[in-house]
C-alpha cells in the first residue's frame, strides 16, 4: 500500500528536464533574435546618421553659396552656364581681365554637381527635388513624392531602407525650408520665407553596415551557442545528478519500507511476546502473542506504561534499575520480570531489549519477552527433588558410614577370636601329643581339628574382603560428606603428581605414558587428584597383557568446560557394561583385585563439581574415559 503512495509524491524529473531544455532553448533563441534585431536597428540608425550628416553638409554648402548669391567658377565642359539662371540674374556669365570666362553657380546647381560626384566616387546618391521643380530632372520619384507631401504636412524628414538598382540603401530626405536668401531666385515661384520648397534625398549604401552587422551576428551566434550549450549541459548533468540521488533515496526508501513491512509481519505473526516503548516508557506497539498471553486487547494497552503490567516488585526493579540503565545504554539482556495477566495470574519472563534514537531524536525500542513460567516451575521442581535426593543421599551416606563403622568392631572381634581359635587348636594338639594319648584317640581328634586352620584361613579371607569393602564404603561416604574447596587448578602440575605415583609400575611393565599440555579447570585439588588417580590406576590395571601398554592423557576446552581424556589400549569394555561400571560394587572381572568402587567415587566427585564423566570403549582395543569440569568461576556444567 505504502509502496504505491510513494509514487504520487515523486518529482517528474524527466518531464521537468525536457521542459527546462525547451525553455532554455527558447530563451537563448529569443535573446539571439532580440540582439540581432537591436543590432539591425542600430545599423539603420548609423546609416541614418550618415545620411543626415551628408544632408546637413549639403545644406551648409548651399547656405554658404546662397549667402554669397552664388559663386563664379570657370566654364568647363562639365560646368556649362546654368540655363535656368538666364534672365533671373544680370551677370550669369562674366569674363575676367585676363579673358577667363566664369559662370555663376547657384546652390541648386552646385548641389546637383556634388551629387553627381558622390554617385561616381562614393556610391552615395544625392538628389535635390521638389514637387514643383524648375528643372524637370529634379522631379521626385514616388518615395520622394510621398516624403515631400509629408513635409507639407509638417514633417521635417523621412527615411527608409530601399533597393536601388538591386542594391540596398538607406534613403533619407530632409526638407528644404525657404530662407530669405533663397527668395532672390525662388520668389518668382511664389515661395515665401519658411515655405517648404522641396527636399534633398540622400541614399547611403547599406553594404558596409551590413558587413559589420554580419560580423556582430557571428559573435552573437557564437556567444549564444556557447551559453546554450553550457546551459544544456548544466540542465542535463543537474537532472542526472538529481535522478541518481533520487534513485539512491528511492532504493533506501524501498529497503526501509521492505524492512518495515517485514518488521510488521514478524510483529504480527511471531509466536513471541514483543513490545516497543517510547522515551516515556509507554507502549507504542505490542505483538499479537503478547496480547494473547496476557489476555488484553490492543487498545487496552497502547499508551500505557509497560511497567503497569508488572508485579509490584518487578515494577520497582524496572523503574529503579532497568529502565534508567536501558535508556542510557540502549540495551538490556535477560531481565527477570514478573508480568501480571489480565486475570491477575503472574508469569515469569526474561526480557531483552534494544533501543535507538531516530533522526528526530525519538526513541524506538524493541523488547523480546520469553515466558519462562513453565521452565521456572520445572526448575523449582527439579531443585526440590534434588534437595530431597541430597537429603536422602546424606541419610544413606550416614547409614553407610555408621554401618561400616559399626560393622568394623564385630569384625575386629571375629578376627581376634578366629586368631584365638587357631591358637587354641594348636595348643590343644600339642597338649594331646605331650600327654601321650592313644593313637586311636589321637587319630580321631586329628580328624576333627584337621580342617580347622583351613576354615580359619577362609574366615580371615572373608574378614579381609569385608574389611576392604567397609573401607571402600567409608571412603565413598566420606567423599560425599567432605566439603569441596574449589580453586583454579593447574592440571599439568596435578596430573604429573597423579602420574608420578605410577612411576614404579611404568618402570616394571614398560608401559608408555603420554601426558599432553592440559587446560586448567576449577575444582577441589585432593578430590580431582583422586579422580585421575583412579582413572590412571584402572588404565594400568586393565591393560591387555598380550600387547605393550600405552596410556595417553590429553585435554581441551569445549563450550566453557575443560574436557580431559584418559585413554588406554587395554582390554576395553563391552557396550552393555559401559553404563553399569559407574554403579557401586560393579566389578566386571572378579579375578582382578578391587571392589568395584573406584569409578563410583570418580562419578560422585565429578558430579559434585557440576561436571560429567563418560566412557567410550571398544572391547579388545581400549577405553577412553572423559571428564568434563568447569573452567570458569561460577560455571556449572
Ligand atoms: P575396580 O575396583 O573393580 O577397578 P572400578 O569402579 O574402578 O572398580 O571399575 C569398575 C569396573 O570397570 C572394573 O571392574 C572393570 O571391569 C571396568 N573398568 C574400569 N576401568 C577400566 C579400563 N580402563 N579398561 C577396562 N575396564 C575397566
């Protein structure tokens, strides 16, 4: 659902980029056209200024000429006397004292001649014209006629770009205003001072201006193209950068959404009690299982303090110890609380939680709660049973101790009296021999007492056996009774001491004894020494006489324990017997000396240390006895 929403707010970067590219192109093109247009206007302005200056100059020369009432110039082929002045002025033509002929040049004639020169030399056209020309050649062309007419309406000048003989020109016309000095010749035409008499049109070629314009346009093109290209690159790279960032953000968002969805799914479906609290310790979410176990509906718990669901004692512990520490460190592990169900029943739980602050500084936390009520009950039951068992064991040990102790005195008596009996029989026989009784009586008495010494021997053997059994029982019960003095044990030292007691045997039998470097452990030095003495003793005792003996002692650390192994290549133990050899008085081979108590004592000592002992053996190949002991303070195996 969330996944779809995110697209609604996505910035359509590609569309915006295209629009920006079009906009930038239009902007650059508009600027180029505007600049070209401005430049063109300027070119026309320059042409106009040029034309105006030419016109002004014409006007000045004309004024100068009119001011002098005309000027005399030598008559040459190009400057014939002006036929339009004939009769208008008295001295049109004069001859100097030296005989040189001069003719009068009026302003109009002069202007025309200068214009003729301009046409050939400078390609600049000039034309003096009027709506009422004296000279027909001065008649106005259509544009000039329009301009002259506009002068009559009050305008003083006109200008236009036009084609003359296939070439582009700027045409300019300025009005010729009748001045006082003009009336001398033009009064006859009816002009008064201030009247518009006509105009002078000047045509300036545009080619040179156009060439300059073309140069400027080239520069404009180059400048605008560079700016356009730069802008396009900027837009494209900018867009690519935004797209890349957007994609990265999107990917991160996708990952976040997926993990959020996964989190929600787990939260809803996990068969575990989970809850989240905010920085005020109030519940913001709880898992379905949480609600099921405690028997609440979601809206009954959200917004309430998580501690509201604890027993009085747990709540105090949470407020005083756990929560302050949790908000400081962001973690808490295996906190033993008691939650109270809606129906008032208390359950034991282990709570572990983590918390972190998001960018806005809000606390997000997740607590995982394991219901250990059943485990706790089972533990309590086990503890109760084990206490009971310990009590029974202690009682049994006491019985064994007392019995074995009390049995000793009658045994000592039996031993003493059997000795006495032997002695008495011997004395009886010697008394009979000394006092000379008949052979028949002697033979009969001998027959009665012959078996007595052998019987006494059997009684003594039985007493010895019973004595060693009682000794074993006493040792066994003492092992159970004795308090352990637990300390770190240097097993290399302890093992070399234990093995040292077998040096004589090693020398006699040539058995190979190998002791590897051993890890340390924790235990009662005397009792652990007893364990390994028994095991090594058995390894020697049950070697196979058919092959040379080899005994190896090794050790390693595993899962918080130190595990030692006493291995021999002896006769081995049948699979069916491997369990029962640890039980009391279990001797597999009665011919071998022993009481079947050694391994029972080993097991008792190891278990008192919280350790474990087991055997791996193959008949005819050898046995490995393993002893696992705690290697750290407080470790229970
Ligand atoms: P015992 O005094 O008879 O040795 P233990 O309790 O030490 O009593 O041993 C019980 C029995 O386990 C022994 O009688 C013997 O048959 C068997 N056993 C013990 N250690 C070994 C071994 N290393 N190899 C083979 N059999 C063994």
